[in-house]
């Protein structure tokens, strides 16, 4: 009896992990220590401060009077004598107002066009029996590694008569192959039984796409829409090479001209000359106007990133 008890105790002791042995579960599944939690908090707080501190300076400077900016010697850290005169001057109907309207219209129209093309292409490529499926997929993948270059692209846009038109801000960069592949991977992850049952009920491809595929793919569609919208809103290169008319320039190009050349936009130069406002406040206000739409929209789409982007990328 004693021998049996001793053997059972030895077996139990043998099953217990020693200090030199690996833990029974991965390290990342263990409960974090108090020091680890505190360290993560410090790192996250530092990262947030590094992002928010420059943004705070830009916003405060844009809302400061010329006297406050002069006393601070440039950028303002502590708000004082808050005034909205910079934004009033920019939105009074001058060049910046026109550029903002151009950016909004190009972003809306370009995002809608890009999403329509990307969703249709992704749905067609997600159906393995579609016409030219493999050839089209290989062609799209090749464009991710090989490109014609800037000069041939410019000559193509010029030959199509798109220079000095708003179409030049949309068509040359209308479709991203990466976004199509992410959408395709997500569409392929949709249960085939749903599509087959819809076909048995007499639904065609358009109805399947509109009533089944798109409703089930709202997360990834929201993420890709944000990608396209941010890309169009932040784009400046196409306008700089395809547009020569300054009245057609989007907001980003006006901001670049203002910051690099230290020139006041048309309509506010008189206010700067008379001392009503500082040129630095105008520059910071234009930056805030360029950043504000993305900063406002991003939190509403953030919840879809994990479900949409990561799931679509993994399921290919």
C-alpha cells in the first residue's frame, strides 16, 4: 500500500513543471503583472502625447491673435486671446474656400467611383467560374510589381485630354489592386450555401451582390471606403502635375503653397498687411481644415478595422 502511494506521489510530482521547463501555456496568455500594466500605460500615454501635442500647438496657434503669436515668438502653446478670425478670413469665399469645395467634390466623386469599380471587380474575381478569372487576376497582380512610370502615365493622361480637368484627379489613381484583393478575399469567405440558395430562388449576380454580398461585407467596405476617401482627400501630386490653373487646385496643394512659399491665399493678404491677423495663424488654420475631416470620420470607422481589414486579409 505504501509503495502504491509513493508511486502516485512521484507521478504527480513528475507532472508538475520545473523552473527550467517551459510554462504549460504561451507567455502572452498569462496575466500581466502590475509592472507590465503600468509600463503599457506609460508607453500608450507617451504615444498619445507625441501625436496630440503637435496637433494641440497647431490648433492653438490657429486660434491665436497676432499679438499672442508675436509674444510667443511663433507657435503658441498656451491659449490666450482666442479668436476665429483666421477661419473667418479663409472661409469668406477666397482661394481656400474654393480649394476646400474642390477637395470635397473630388473626394466624394472619386470615392464613389473607386468603390463601385473595386466592389464589382472583387466580386467577379471571387467567383472562380467567371470569364477570364485567372487571367484577369494575374494581370492585376502584375500591376502591383511593375509600373509604366511617371512619364508614360503623364503622356497617357495628356493624350486622353484629361489635363486641366478634374478627371485627372480621379482616374489615374482610381483603383487600388490591394483594396480589390482585400475585398475579394472577404467575398470568398462568404458561405457558398447562401449564394447557391439565392441562385435556386432565381436571383442573378446583381441581386446576389446587392442583397447578400454587400450587406454581409459592410465592415470591409467601410474600411476600404475610408482608405479611398483619405487617399483622395490627402492627394496633391496629381494636381501638381496635371493642373496648371490655380483656381482648380485642391486644398492640399493650396496648403503646400502657403507653407512652403509663405504666401497668403487670395482674399486674406489684405488682412495680413493691415495687421488684423498673423500669416502663421492662417497657415495653421489651413492645416486644421485639411486634417479635420479625417480626424472626424476615422473614429466612426475604427470599429470596423479588425473585423473588416484583418479578416479580409487573412481569408485569401
